[in-house]
């Protein structure tokens, strides 16, 4: 069986972490792995068998179940009259994150309301995307998140819609 150098390095790195955590020696793919003694803090974590926490960004402090269905009302300002911006928001919310809801047309200004409902982790990601503003959307479009409010999900929508104000 042939192994690439990168897979051997990855295997050795993972094995070294396991050895440091469990304070044991190992042989992986014919290579004897040895390691230094674990630091006192790492040894204490291994002794306590503390779980490794991964995945949440620093601003994901919502604290709830990531798969819980929630609703959020987001007030945004910027170039909200532009068709490109609204198309980007529709694609990001509806197609990429599978959120339900609507973006209302602005009232003769530069402020619009976005209502989304879906899984908490998807909504948190969408809000982070909105907060990135012009870096997320590109071109010369501006977008600033003014306010985010958690609301009870209504269940009225079967997709994400952008209203144009031409009723």
C-alpha cells in the first residue's frame, strides 16, 4: 500500500496529539512515534478527560441549540434599493442557507427589513455574512446591519422572497 508524504505527516500529527493527550507511545504505518512529556496543563486536561470544543465563532454566543428553528428580524442600511444587493441577499438567504422569509422594500430611504426563519446556525451565519457588508457583496454595494431582533418564527413562508414595492 502506498501513502503520500502529506498523509503520513497528517497521520503522524494526529498520532502525536493522541499520544500527548493519553501519554502513550504508538506505532503508525511502521513508524514508531515518540513524544515529549505532556505539559502540566495538557496533562490536567487529559486526566480530567475534558472534551474538545470546536466550531463556534467568537460572535456565536446565542447559546441555543444550533438546529433549533428561530426567527430574526434584521434591519439593514446601505444601497438597499439596488437590484444586485437584493439578488445577493436572496441567493445567500434562500439558496445557499435554505432560510425562509422576506426582504421588505425600503421606504424612500436606505433602510430595509429582512425577516428570516430557519436553523439557528444558518441564521447566525447569514447575519455574519450581512455584517461583512461590502466585503461580502462585492462591487460598490454598501450594507450595514443596524439592528437584529429575535422573534417567534411564524411558519408562513415556503421560501425566501424579496419584495420590490411594486404591488
